[in-house]
C-alpha cells in the first residue's frame, strides 16, 4: 500500500469501550514499555469525566492514539493532552496531526477552548507540528519535568519539557504573517552552532545579551536529536543544558516561542522562533 493511500485510509474516532481502551494500552506498551502503559481503568474514568481518547485506524487496525484528561489551574478549566503515540511501523504518515485536529473538534464539542501539553523541545518533529502546523505557543520551560525516564527515547537525559498552550477556537496565524526565514540572521541567533567533523551539529556559544523589544530571535536545533544522541550522549547532553539555559532565561524575560522553522537550504538544522510577548498566554 502506498504512503498516499495509507494517509487517505486512516480514520480517526473517539474511543469509549473497555475493549477499545485495552487495545490502546497494548499499543502504548509497544511504543514505550509495558511498565509505562496507562491502565484501562484510568482512561475509562477520564472519558466519563470530560476526558478524550482518540484512535487512529488503518483498515480496522489501531495504529495510533491520543489520550487527554480535564485540567484545572484554580481559575480555568482546560484539556490536558497527556499522551500521543504512533505505532513504529506507521510513523511519518501525518497521523499525529490528524489526531490533534480531531482532538480540537472533540474538545470544542465538550466546551473547552484551551488544550495544554508538554513535549521535549529537542524533539523538533514534535515542535514543528505543535508550533508551525497547529499554531500553539509556549512560554514555560520545566526542568527534568518527569524525573528519570527509562524508555528508549528519554533514557539518559533530563526530562526537560515545554508546556504548550493551544487556544483551539483561535484561527491559526501563519507565522503571524511574518517572513520569518528572511529575518534569520547571525545577529539574531541565541546559540552559535557548528557542524563537527562527523557531520553533527554542536552548540558552541550562548548569547543572552539580545533583548530586542521588537523583532525575532532564533535558537538553532539539530533536526534529528535521537540520531545525534546515538552518536554521542555527551553531545546530546550539551544540547540539553545549553538550550535549557537559553529557554529559561528568555521565558523569564517575557519572550515566547511562536514557531519552529526548517530552512530550505539546510535540512539538518531547525530554528525555534522567539518573539517578545505583549501579554500573558494564560
């Protein structure tokens, strides 16, 4: 089956039965581990109390899912988007985006206007979906959010995370009508990075002196962090600590991440885009 045919054949729908949710748990154990899988009684209880579980199906087979539960910060109710997983054999088919768009529709039906979630900023595929495609924003960085994690993707690294806010009733602003790549210059980079002799991007120097009240600032990132981590755990940790320093500093100064771009001329590097916020995201 061709990739295009697979994409057209994928169906997304809400799940509610014990059997369907147990299939979600089994899929989650394949993607991460049996130890990490969410119990069916928990997802079932969440659904009965304002939560959502979505399944992605190809020819009747569950190949992806998304699990969310209600959140409340003392002032506002929102949907907390906790887990999104795709079977390893069916990635890069746009399933994650399909699940998020259906999540928005189901959330609006339930009366939500805000969805939040966390993700690792070093995983730029997720960043591209969250910021560039969906139009979400972030102004919060949490160091070692989940403590030590033993799964393959997170093992050996502090579990730092962005907290993302997606205002689902707002129309997505296409990079706020800014020609972002045209504004990417050497003097707008917060980290100077160079490709090492083995072809991997390495952070060289942080610049925290840039505080433009208008305009954009950029944080370069390796486009395939898992591949880089396999090459060198020390280099991977260097990216974690350098980007942690930059993100926490600029978030405290009132900047927000509004996008992640891939420069056409260089597929091995991505850039997070910072803009000075004029108001709180909350």
